[in-house]
């Protein structure tokens, strides 16, 4: 990754190891860094996808972030992909719950949505935020 992203969604999972497996195997993320704590949980992980990154860790660590997030609900994350249909097929092959199938949108994007093992909604599409400049 040439330049660090300026925004990184950060999620906590009851089973962060399973989340990392799903995100890498089914959604095509790449492990950038994974740090385990003494009890085998995930203290901190960074997964990349293109120029983006998501950070995650295990629930129940007792860290300040974990404490603040304890009552947080699922989150939604958008990821730009070039080939929505191929990405969707990969996710479906790994048994991911597909919420909406690949669909052409009125604003020119093609996208689909999936729910991960702990309820977070992941949207994957051709829309490229910030790719066009307003006049």
C-alpha cells in the first residue's frame, strides 16, 4: 500500500479470527497486520483492499475502544470493486449471506450488499467516491 488511507472503518467482532477469514477468503481483503493478545484474541488487525483499509479487533479486550463500542450495533462499509459480478460470485461461493444481488443503479453504479458473520453490512460496487470533481 503506497499511501496510508486517511479514513479506516474500525470494527469489533466476537470472533475476530472468523471475521478475518471471511473478509480475506470471501471478500478478497489482504492481511496487512494481525496482532494477537495473550489469550489468543485479536488485539488489532489491519486488512487492505485496493487503496482502502479496515481495522478490527476482538470484543471483550477491555480496551477503551472496546468499552466504548460494547453497545454499538452493526456497521455498514462500502468497498469499490471493478468487477461486481466476479466479486459477488466469490462471496456467494464462500457462503456469505447476500442481502441484495448485483444491481445496476440509476446513478451509474453496479453493486451488491452482503451481511458478514456478525451482522455488518458490506456494500461492494463500481461507484468510486471522489472520482469526479464538481464544478
